[in-house]
């Protein structure tokens, strides 16, 4: 069982930031599957799931952005009501706290992914092994 | 009106004789009692006998704030410790403050100078002084307090802050004089305006004494019209007793510096040579009446100039202009002296902070510090960044005593400083 890597970019909260970051990805033909922005007074963190993670990380670094790669859990689910609730129930039972979470949906609208950031990835992965939840594995599945 | 007419209007030639006598006395005591000065005299090959005229002051060694730090806490005392009755401190560049000691006579003498200053602005025994400077280790409030009591006026030891209560005190006790920083005066006027308080209609204010921070003539005019009072410029520094070193009379054209207490030199900071009368230079002061901790040729780092000509008020002590700048990069926020090096030292001690930072002074009481974070510190966690921000804020506050607004920025985004001066961006229009 494995997770997926999320790219985080640290950015001051000012106009044009997302534009500059996404320009790097667009120029490299990198597809953004999901994007989320957490901002606080003065600065923010932009998080991406992309199709070419290593390339995206490398290019953003080269352009001088402050970037970090973090493993997150990606639960595969059907694009229909009640799916996130099922996953959340399991996480509650296992006492796994969600630090951050967001969703992306596949083109076909058949499948969607619930991305969850947790504090202790190893513990979460170990506990989830016994559960009947499908986790996306970046290393195995090729889009 | 004079507090001490004889000395305030003393003939200049008699003043010089008095200065020379006092200078010789001070030099002799330091030569006998203070090892720091004994060594300096030895290095320069001089003895007290070499001081034959006032110009001979230039043979004497300088004293710098580093000397005060190096001799902290008791090294510069010229009397035994049982003669000392009060300690004040002033912030320094390296974490250690400068300690300033007062003997009983020193307290009286600093109060005497304040008494002259207050009377010089038209104060009478019927006045009520609301003292809004910080009581404590800073000299600002206590020295003024003792001087006002010496005059015999009612002093309200309000201290700074709690603006609503300040206004209530003014209303309830009919304060006629305020002693405060220019930045707090600006804030106070805003609060009064928002509350619909019309000073002339609702209060009894006549005058305010502004000190501890540099401010412009324009700000004085603005505050005078907002409060509908006279505002007088006050100059002092802890190393020279605090407030009362120089003060404006009712003519409001430069501050009379009490030359019977301080020997004034204005030097070109690059050559240490005296400037021509009326030209700008660094103010260098020698105490002439101090007992506990006399200082020779103390480099204030403040830039000013002598205002030539006689003052219509009749006082013969020369006037200096408001402070025009600093020789070093010290700046003042809310009356607190801050050196960029203090901020730098704190920042560099914190893990996650990169080399570059910037200090922004945007409004009269706000200090912002932009800090670049280290590439490797960033792990995608907003919590870690917020913790870092809190840590920086708290550590800075405990060092500089002012709570800064800390902004975290990306590495490599701040302009690269070539000198320390570039790190401070002062946009204030005080």
C-alpha cells in the first residue's frame, strides 16, 4: 500500500503568484489534477497533485520557488454521494486525524480521489492495510 | 520667567569660566577614581594639568556606547556604590543594556534642569502635568517627574497607553501639560478626533513636551493645530540623565542646551574635527556636574547644529536644532531605541530563518520585519510556518521590547543588502 506525492509551494500572498507557478507547469506540459490553497495572514501554501510529479518539483525548484514534496493518502472512490463519508468513518475508527483534505475527479467522472494529509503516514498506511479502502499508488498506476 | 535667572542668563565669558572650572574638576575626579579613564589618559599621555582652557577638551578621550557596554555594570562609577541611589538603563546593540547611575545630587541636578525647562515654557504652580512617558528603567518619565515636583506642580504619573483613561484623566484633573512621544501624540489626536473630543472646548490643555523620538517641524505644526496647544521640543538621552539636556523656550526656535551642565562639541563624524558654528555634525557631550558617573566627550551619534544668534528669551545658553539624523543606524519606535543588529542577532539564532531580512517602518508606531525562510525548512506544513512566525515575534519582542509584525517571505525575494543601512526602510513621516 502506498500513497501519492503532493507538491507544496510556499508563497507570499500577493497577486500574480499562482500565475507564475502555473506558468512553469504549463510550459512543461504538466497536467494539474488538483490544486488547493491554504492562506493565512500574509502567506500561503499552494498544494498540487500533478501527473509528472518529479518533473514539476524539479522545474519549480529550478525557477527558485520554495517547494516541498510530501506523501499523502489518495483514496480512490466512485463519484457519487456518501463516498467521503465512508472513508471518514474508517479514519475516525482508526483515530487518524486529517490535517488537510481535498478531492479531485477523473475526466471520465467514474472515479474520484479523496486526498488526505495526515501527520504520521507510516502509521496511517499500516492501519489502513486491513481496511477495505482502495488507495491510489503513484508508483503502480500510470494514468 | 526663569527658574534660575542667574545661571540661565549668565554672561558667556563667565559661563566659559564656570565650564572650565567644572571640566577641570570632572577630569581630576575621573583621573583619580575611574580605571577606564586612567588608562585612556595614560594612552594619550595626558594628566589633568593639561586641561588649561576649554579648547583642551579636544585632548580628552571620547566615550562611546561600546565603552559603556564594556564597563557594564559598575565600571564607570566615580563614587562608591553606597552613594548611588538610582539606576536607569538604555538599550544597546548587543543585548546588554547601558547602565546609568545617579547619586542623590545627580537626581537633584537633573530635576533642576527640568525645572528650568518647564518654567522656560511658561509653566506656573497652577499647571498639571500628565506624564505619559514610560515609568521604569527608561529615564523619560522619572526625570521629568522629579523636575515637575521640584517646580511644585501637580504631576499625574499616567505612563503611556490606555488612551481612554488618559483622556479621562485629562478631563477629570484638568491636565494642562502633556509629556509624551510624538508617535503617541499622533495616536492620541486620532483617538480624540474619533471620540469627538475638541481639546479647546473639552479639555484644559495648554502645552505638550515631545521627546524621545525624532519628528519634523511639519508634525509639530499639525499636532499644534489638532490639540490647539503649544508643542515644545525636548532632547535628552539616558547617558546624559535623560530629558532636560536641551529644551525649547517659548520662542520655539531651537533647544537651549544647558551649558553649565554639559560641554557641547559638534564634530564632523568623519574627521572628529569641530564643524563651523551653525554647521551640522555629531553632538558630543561632556558632563560638567555629574557626580555618580561623569562622562567625557560622549558620542551621542545624534546629528544637530548650533542655531546662531541670541535668543529673545534672554537665555545665554546656546540653542541646538531638533535632531536631524543619526551617525549610526539606530532607529526609534514608540520611544524605544532599536539597532538593526539586535534584530539580526535574534533572527540568526532561529532555525529556519535564512540570511536575508528587512525592517520596515511604515507608520508611527508599527515595526514590520520581513524574514526569508530557509529552503529546507519548508515542508509543506502551514503549522510549522505559523510556529516559526510566532517564535520570531516573541523572541524579537523580548529583545527590542516592541512587538513587531513578522512577515515570512520566500528565500531570495528580498533585495540583497550591501550594508546594514539598507535593511531598514523608513517610510515614516513623523
